[in-house]
C-alpha cells in the first residue's frame, strides 16, 4: 500500500476476529481514508456493505456501475467481488459490515 497511504488511513474493528467483542460470526468496523487516497482493487471472501458516515468517495465494483457515494449512501460487495475506492477532495468515514465465510481473511490486493 505504501507509507503515504498508511499515514492517512485507519480503521477500528468493533466486533470480529480482532474486535473489542471477539467473534467469528461477523465483523464491523469504522474506516477512514484521507483526501485523495486510492484504495486499490481487492477482494475478500466475506460479503461486505459500506455505509458512508461522512465525506464521499468513488466506489467501483466489478459487475456494478461505478458511483460517487456520499453521506447516507451504501454499497454492497458480494463474496470475492473485486472492488476499489478513490477518495475525492476530502476524507471519507465509513461504517463497514462483513458477513459469511472468510471473517479472518485479509483482502487480496490487485484482484480485478
């Protein structure tokens, strides 16, 4: 991902394999990406839904129309569906839920 990316990105896992409430039944976290960052194409086994809390970002998902999402918008990613996120002129704060298989799996980068 690179040092610059890691300096302006962060997440807090509320529940899940590494969360404050530990479980393998699901995963929920708050994610932050700074202005202008690009979160490259990746995929993971778990299904995922993003809910934008503040800011906006350009969401791309294989098989779905790309969209600029802002506060209150959501985006669902199916199991192993490649997706990417590009931040706009400001940061984005999201609430993210995972379900299904692959709770402990990390994203596989470069998957398109």
